[in-house]
């Protein structure tokens, strides 16, 4: 009888110990789970190691290189030498000197064969050429177009604020032509 009371007491003590261990494990998990938001709140209150930004505009300084006192009209033109459809998506935009701008040109290979092509830019008036700064352009490298492929190609640019004040309109014109392959260039007879 003494043995069964001892076994019963040991079983009860084991159950109490298991309950305590489960309670401690649950509290530890809860503490770990709550630690991240508590840490963020403490950092926010003390302004140390701020993880969340409330006002993005306050952290981005204004671009002082943009000349907002004047606007330049940039017109876009497209010429082709070969079996393409090639055009700018918009015909013109207004930009301030120093302001980053992006336009898109569309090209369609109307042939049932793969073609390599290149775009060559030109500017009018010619005096604007050194002030037209392209950051990214499809004209920087050859384009390979699959049969009947259509593609939109971006041009990112800005106008140098040192552009003479008398220039109010700049035309960016691209000539898109086939490189190698079956390019047919007619020569005068």
C-alpha cells in the first residue's frame, strides 16, 4: 500500500513538473514573439536605430540641380531603314533642365526572321547635342528582335542646366536600321 501511495505521489509530482515546464516554454515563446514589436517601439521612442520611416519626403533632399525657372520641349522622332515599325510612344514632353525624364520607343520586327538592329540618335538644334545627357538608352547596344517581335525600349535622359537659354525646343531623332543579315541598301544608279 505504501508503494502505491509513493507511485501516486511521484506521478502527481511528475504531472506538476510537466505543467510547469510547459508553462515556462509557452512564456518563453511568447516573450520571443513579442520581442520584435517591443524592440521597434523602444527604438522609435528613443529614436535609436529607427526601423520604420514615417515621412519619406523628409529624408529625400530636393534636387537642387533642376532649373525650375524654365521648361524645354523635347520632341521625339523615329526613322527606319528596313522592315520595321518604329515610333515613339509620345511625340513630345516638357522637362526642366536637370530633371530626369523617360520616354519609350516601340519597335516591331515585321519579318518572319530574327534580325539584329541598331539605333543612331541625332539632335536638333545641333548646339543642344552636348547638353542632352542619356543615362540609359536602347541605342547603346544592338537589339536582336525575334520574328514578328514587338518591344518597348526606354530612353532615360536629362538636359544639362548649362543649355543656352535661347534653346527652347530639342528634337531627339532615332534612325533604326538592320545590322548585317539581309539588309538591303539601295545605291543610286
